[in-house]
C-alpha cells in the first residue's frame, strides 16, 4: 500500500469517527459518466506516442482543455461578451466568470457547446459554508453548469478536516445534479501532506475535479503539483491547472503531467501556439 493510500485510509477513518458520510461517485449520474469518459479519452490521447509529435492535432484538441477565464474585479459586461465570443470561435470548454455574469454568459452561449463556469467562495475560501451553498444554488439556477469553489484553506492548515469536508460537501450537494464541482485547494499555501488531504477531502465530498490555484495568491500551477494531484485522485476525477498558464508550452507541460483542464485568461494565446 502506498503512502498516499495509507494517508487516505487514516483520514477517512478520522472523518467517519466524527460523523462524516462520504458522497460516493454515482455511475448513474450523467455528469460523472461524462467525466469518466472524458478522462479516459484524454488519458488515451496523451499517452499515444503519435499525439505528442502531431502539432496540428494537438492544436485541434487543445481548446477543449481550456476554461477561458475572466475574474478581474474591473471586468465589464463588454469584456465578458468578448470572452464569450472568443470561447465560441475557439470552442473552449467553458468560460469562467464571477457569478454576477452567469446570466449574461448563459444567454450569450445558449446555442453553443461552451459551458458556463463560475466561482464560489472566491478567492479566499473563508466564507461560511451556508453562503457557499446559497451562492452555488443561485449560480446553477441562473445557468452555470460548472462551479469552481475554494476550499477553506485555513481549515486545512489547522487540521480541521471535518470542517473542510462539510464545506465542500455543502457545495457539491447544492450543485447536484446540474453542475460539476471543481475544488480549488490553493497549492502554494499548503504542505505536501495538506495537499494530499485536501484532494482526498474533495474526492470524499463528491467533487468532480481538484484545481491547483485561484490565480490570486502567491503562486499558480506547477507541474509538480499537477502530477501529485493526479496521483492522489487517480482516473476518476479531473485535475485543473490554473494560475500562470499563459502559453502553449506551459499548457502542454501541465497536460502531460496529468491536467485535464487548464484555467487561463490567455486562452487565445495558448491555442495560437
């Protein structure tokens, strides 16, 4: 048994003793089935030797990895409309915006394949769990189909894992069955052990992805963290690399390290090679 597996067993035993009931992945859930199929397709693609040397093929596939992101506080409706236009043109996986812009994006993208992603408890993760739950429910009702929440980093740092697990679970329950949930663990603020436990908590609480960073802290995604997160969650969850991914080369390093989504405001530059 690996060290990570041992840590996982210890953590889950601790949480169950405290009364936490995990949320298992439901194979009958359409979102879960689609995620598993997507993860399998990405894994097969990136492990195929022909793919690594086929630049045109990579550039065709790359937009589907990208959450085209605009989370700046001074973003305007005009900026958000441009974001949506770019997402349609390049066929990005989603646009990721603050929740007040979810209705605008849903209307703009209604007849496209681009998903609407929003953030919850952003960027600190220190909001009350009830507030995160309400924010999630409101955003989903307005048309968001993906929710990127920030884990309560302080709870992880304090070893209050039950608090963190209940916080994530409050969001996953509010999002079901209409939206997938990505849990931002803010890797730059965590130790190795804390990163492992944060990812294990996200999985136990029913999240669909783990995500490296908000892009608003001291550092963004690193290849080492993406590789570790993929090792922890395996093939049944997604891994999103976010923060500091601004060019084609960096994006490809993240993908080959295990990322199945890239969060970036520089999506157009990335797919332009």
